[in-house]
C-alpha cells in the first residue's frame, strides 16, 4: 500500500493543482463565466477554511533529547506538533470530509474540461496555490486521494515511537507548513483577481471591430419662445431664477413655481457667495458652482465675472486638478460629449446629438496628460469643461456656443482601471497609431458637422500634442493651448519682465527646467520674440538651455531624444554633460529661469540663490526673472514667498497658479510684494474670440505671437507702477477684448479672415474704436 497523506495536505494539493491549471488557461468564452466563478469561489472557500482551521490538540513530549530543533531543554513544543500517542482530534472534520470526498470523486481533468479560457489575469503562480510539504503519518482522520470508499477514512490511530521521533526532528518551518499548508497563500491576491474580473467586462471580445449607431428619431427640442412652466425653469440657459418679472411669470406659467419675490443679479449673487463661503473645501465650492451652472447659467457667469479673483481658482486651476482626479466619483450629470473609441464609426451621430446648434469653440482632450497629474483618461474631461467656462467669463463667448469633448482611448492609469466607479473605457490605452486614426476621424467629422467651429487641443501627451498641431494646423481651424497658449502668455509676461530686469536683450540667457510640450512651446515663442528684434533664428535659439530629468538636453547625451526636444538640443557642451540644475546654472549664468516640470519644490534655495548670483554678477540694478509655471499649486517649482526671501526681494516672479501678496517688514515700514500669475486665461479666450469673429480659416503663428504682444500692452498705469507684468485678474475680460482685437487684425494681415471686404474697409477707416465696439456688441454679458 502507498503511504497515506495528511487530509489537509490532500486538499491543499488538489486546490493547488486546480489553480495551477486555471492559471495556464487563456481568456474564457462568455458562456463559461458562471462555471469559472464557481470554481474560483470553491478555491477561495478551501483556502480560507485551511487558513482558519484550529490546530489539533497534542500531548507534549517530555524527552529532552528531542525538545526542539535547537535542542534547548526549555523549548516548549507548539500545539500543532504531532503527539506521542493517540489520534489527533480535529474540529470541523465533517466539513473537510465532505470536501475531500467531492474532490476525490471528481477527476480533476473532467472537472475542468469545459474551461477553454480564463476571463482575467491572476497574479503570478508564485502568489497563488503551491504544493506544500506534508507529514507522511499513517494516522489520519480522512482518506487519501487514492481512497475508493469513504469508510476507509477512519484511521487506526496507531503509530510507532520511531515515527514520532522522526517527525520531531523535522525543521520548524516544515512543521508549521505541515500544520497549516496554506500559510503562504496570498488570499488578497485571489480576491483582487476576482474583483478585477467583475470590473473587466470587455476581456475576451474582439477589440478592433466597431459598429455604427443608427438612431431612429431626431431629437426635437422646445424653443425658448414656446417653453412654459418647468420647461423654462429646467433649462439653465433660460432660467433667470428670482429675476423673472411679474409679466414673465404670467406669460410663462411660472406663478407659484417661484417664491413670491423679485430679486436682481446683485441679491442673487450675494446669496450664492454666502453659500460658497460656507463650504469647507474647494471641491465642495466647485460642486456648488457646478450645480448653480446646471440650474441658472446667467447667474453662474455673473458671479464668475464679477468675482473673478475668488471664483476662477475654483472653476479652473488649482481646484480643477483635484476635480479631475475624482471626476468619476463626483459625477452627477453630463456636461460634455464623451466619444469612445468603441463608437468611432458613430462620430457624426454623436456630434449631432449635442443639444446646442452650431457651437463656435470646442476644447478637446484625450486625458493623456492632465496638468501635471498624468494620464487620467476620461476623468480629464473636467479640463475642457473648466476651460470653456473661462472662454465665456474672460472673453464673452456665449455658453451655448461652447462644446467640451473627451476622446476615450483607454487609459494607462492603473488606479482608474481598478476603480469600480471609473466612467471611462476600462482598458489600456490603444496604440499611438490607432489614436492618430481616431483623431483624424474626429477632426474630419467635426469640420463636417460644425464647419465654423474653432478646435482647441488640450492636455494631450507631449509627442501627440506636437504631432496633432503640425498635422492639422494648415487644414483646420485649430490651435494647442498647452504649446501656443502657454507660450503666448509667458511671452507676454517675459516682454514686461525684460523691461523691468535691467538686463540688456543681448545678455539675456534662459534656462528651462522641463522640456515637454509646454516647455518647448514656450521656448519657441520666446525665440520668435528675439527674431522679431533682429536676431537670426540660430542666434535666438542659442539663448536657450533646456533641462529635463536627465540633465541638460544635448545632442551627444547618449539617450534617444524625443523629436520635439531636438530643436533646442545643445551642441556646444564640448562633450561635457550637466546632470543637475545647479550644474547648468553654474555653467550658463542665466538671467531667467522658467519651470514647467510639474514637480513641487524643484527650485530649491540653492538654485534660486545661484540664479540671483549670476544676475548680480552682471552689474548693479539687475533683477532675476523666475517663472515657476506648473499647475496646480501642489506642482509649483517654488512659492512666491520663497522666491522673495531667496532673492532679497529683487525677483520678477510669475506663476501658473495664484499666490497671495507677501508683506515683509523693512525697518519701520512694511513692504508688500505682488505676485504675477502667468495664467493662460489672459490669452486663449482672446485667441478663440478673435478667430471666431474674424471667421479665420486657420489660426496662424502670427496670430499667436500678436496675442502675446497685445497682452504685454494691456497693462494700465497702476499695474505698471506696482511692477506687475500681467493685468490684475479682475481685468481679465478687458485684456482679452484687446487680445481678440489684435488677433483679428493679424488674421486680416495673414489673409485668413473670411469677413467681407467692406467690413474691413470700415474698420480700417475708423480704427480700433470701431473694431472694439464691434467685438463688445458680439460678446455675452449676463444681465437680469
């Protein structure tokens, strides 16, 4: 007869074999899911039962010579070690008896013959079931796998003293495994695999077959003139809240549907501000504002326009970054078009489902690089939503003429893929080549369905951002805010900063920390600034040193440079590689330091003081330029207070997100320093508005550069006196009207404006006052 084995070892061995076979299978066909679930459930039950079972009672041996592995006479035998006499009594033996009967009676191959695939990946086999060492004791309460009759599961209870001695001489680790053979099983991994299987509803299906949606009816909307009662109140664009007049309440059947009181915009804004200011977190404030926009658009924008300094950080950066991280959890209602790669053949149908006719400006993202937060997938839709709110507040583009879109190509974000509430496609991001095809289809469909719409690209990862801009800029009305908008707003501030710095143009040298799409885009805009002042392109380019995570970007650094970095790669380093920012500053002796790294604190005290020292070395009265531009605030390269302290108050500072004024004591008198916010909101709304009103056939580089120059010229006397290089945020709409006017004129000069000649003839006769009047007549200004 063969040697009998411990019944728990038998179950462990059977379970291990079961899981090993499962792990080697591919994805299951859909009709096998139920059986797989039952199999895994049984496996998990067995695992938990084995881990949780109580140790058997035992009689401790008294012979000191076999006291334990260390031969320590004071050693106390663990309860789970074999006893010298008698049969071990195990609680729960009946349950195990039936489980073993079941496993013994069903041949394992037959149990799994219908399993062709497995619907999800488990952890590696090292984390799953394994074969465990077991005792070969003949004393057993249950039959071995070779048993043919349940009656044979009753053991004799007899064992020799020599067998006991042999067992007592086994190592401690082996005894523990024998008593609990499942001790090394990672149950959490098994449970996580089962949870992920439930989330992944697409595995096993073909991923490259797409069908077209055929809708059987056209959506019919009630017009504003025909709407009555709750049809009016439930439409945010028509709802005026408590500002409806008595006559409107009668004609629109609103009597009794509203409190019997009339209020103007000021009183309703006062109430809304009170509600916002009682909220404890910025997320809560954002949610209140979002609810308000979903009920009363005019009130939302009146509040935003009149309280820009307080409200814009809640609607966009820095709050929008936290909103995007939690978008799938915070979601309550649709505010955009969500276009999945799965519905790529239905692109035109989806675009036509947008309820507002003829949108004029679209912000589109694929969520692959949201701010400095990385790939957020469909959660990145918060960026187009927030950005378009600023188009309306800062430039007056009517809210019903805006269209936020997210293209869902999957995501590389594991947190999202594991989030049961995630709203996007639960799969890895498709290959770049397929994303390119998807984008081609989107641009073609958008131009066909909405031929007058300007498309703004937002937060695509760097390589795609440059590729898409180059691919579409000469064919469609489009621009990229991360590349061109950021470049323009930084250039606008840099023009003012150069004038304040005391450093001549020919001595200006710039170090960029960050060589992604934003960094390279900004640097290229500044190159144009120098070429327009008489430098050759090569001479202008040589004023820039770009630094990434590997150090100074050089041609001979040894790594494969991304295509967009090659333009600024240095060749004059004589083979020397500079690995740290401090080394680069010591080598270059820059007059300006720009940060676009999305890494908080990368501008350390030593870095900033080194910048100041390099500027001071050029002569008296010179000031360093420091632009930590990353968003949100948690990604800023340094704070305003740090910049002031580390430069002894001489810094010319601009950041991407807002900082507060900083006051320090200078003798008996306090000195207040004013930060500048180089926020794209100063230019991208004006670029969009100018392109729309000029009916531009495309957005030219000259239109982008002109927007920066217009921004630099929009400061008033008070702002210049305070040493600011950007207008105060309260004047953002006024600044964008100026930007839009100059962009329109640039479109005319570049020959891309399709407005009638007689219209331009009038403006060319009467000048800026006539064109400014035309712009103001065509912008949205919420009134009650």
